[in-house]
C-alpha cells in the first residue's frame, strides 16, 4: 500500500542498486540494507525533476553563468521560511558545503590555530580542520535525558584558549539531531565574541526539522551573530540533490567574504555544473509542499523506530529526533564499542549503519547512527535486522 502525502508517494521503493549509488553499491553483498550515509532513498521533488528534464532537453551543457533568479530564490526562501534577510552581495556559490567549510577555515585561520567543534561531530569536520593545518579542539555535548545540551563551562574554557580562533557549529547538529534554540545560539556567540572567536555555521540540514521544533539560522539571531559569522548551506540534504553539487556561503563581513572568495578560487571550487542552480531554484521556488510532507514522513519513520526498539530492544537508548533524518542510538548496553556493533550488524544482520566512533572516538563509542530517510518497508526490514542482531549481543 503506497502512502500518499499531499500527492507525494514516499512509500514507493526505487531500486538504486547498480545505479552507481555510493549508499547502495558500496557493499559487496547485494542483500545489505544501507542505513548509513546521509542520502535519502526518495526521488527528488517533482518540480525539481521537471526543471532538470527541461534543462537536459536543451542538450548543451557548457560552462554555467549563475542567473539573478538563483540569488532571488535563496533570498526569498530564507526570508519567507526562516525570517532571515540576506543581501545578494553576501552570497558566494560553490560546489558543496564540505569544500565551503575548508575554504572558510583556511580564510579565517592561521596554521596551528584551534578550530573548536561540538563532539560528537560530523566526520568531515575533522578532515577539513586537519587539511587546513589547524588543530581540532573538542567540547563534548552533555547527555540530558534523551537529548544533548552544551557544556557551557567547557565551551567557554575552550574558547578562552589563546590558539582558539574559530568555532565550527553544526546547526542542526549532526549526529545528535539537536535543533539549537535562539537563546542557545545567542549564548554561543556571546562567549565566542568575549574571546575573539569567529563562528562558521554549517546549516546544511536546516530544512529537516521535526514537528514541534523550529530551525533558527545563526546569523538571524542578532546583528552580533550575523556580523561574527559565516553561514554554509545547501538544498542538497533536504531535497536529496547532493550529487548535483551546489551550495552557498553567506557572509556579511566584506573582508572575510573577500578572503573566503579567494580561497574558493584557490581551491578551484568556484564553478558549478549546469544542473545545480536549476535544481536549487526549483527546490526553493516550487517544492515547499514536498518538503513539508517529507518531514512528516520522516517523523512517522522516527516514531516507528522508537516504538519498535522500545518493544524489541528496550536496552537501547534512542535519542530524541529534533532535526535531520539521522537517529543517534545508544548501544552501550551491549558492552561493545560502536565499531564492533556496526561490524556485527553488517556481517550478521546484513544492514549497514554508521559507527559512532566516526564522529568522535570518545563521544561516539557508545552510539550508532541510523539513516531513516527511506520508504517504511525498507525501514521496517532494516530495523528487524538490527534488532535481531542486537538481541544476540544483549543476552
């Protein structure tokens, strides 16, 4: 039975095996269900598909000149959906949020300086920092029931270190799914400004927000937050178009923006393909209903996972999902590290999840990350395999 949400069939299964999909084709065993990398199994919104088909029909795919309408789509979207007013001059387009992260770090730091991150942290943060010759400094998030909060004393102590010059924020947070509140964001910035620390805010998951939660762009909180930050965003995660490689850097500070733009050119990620700008405009201009329906479907998937694990493997701790489609699950009851558990799940359960150590050796050891952005039939089979394997480890 296919569930239709406002005309969108998220229950429909698309066969991705053999399509060159990193998510589906990386496993040698064709029976493996992949629930790891942040890539959804849903086709892109109909408006995006239509716009891309029209672009393909043109038949010529030369160097791309990004049109004025591209900037208008970004400005209108963030004003309408997030009450954030962006000046066109602040926007620099590029091929992805990861290269944007590296360019921003390189532009705003000197080699050897500290870049502060919240641990557990998105794995590419570690490589981006190291690749720019900087030192990784971690502030651990604290467990608070079924969620996570900032350790403000530790955060301030790390910001106060002489070599700390940049705080790399993840908003919403991957992998814990926290959607930071305006008060939390303001407090982060107050501490950063007190110690001369600049903020780079990765907001790639900003549209994936669950019922009852509201995403707040860091730069929209106050003039001080706006002036002390660089924002990185993209429609790639929320609209499942990561392969089209389009992202934006938004920065009001003229000098920082000039330096970042220079790094984008030095890194040679200053050009985009003909499809990325088309997809972004179709996403922001014509796909809001699809996005809202998607979030409701992900929320239903999360509730199914939470209830299923509670019934089958109640020893596991399921973190509350506020944003993203990535569920952070505590497997400490097994007594095994996440690397061992993930390996058992792959080889015994034929399901591929992300080991928590990918996001921090200390803060991720007791967790696995599960991607639930898939049709519910796929989810149910994947969870059945996970629960079956973990039951044998919990005995």
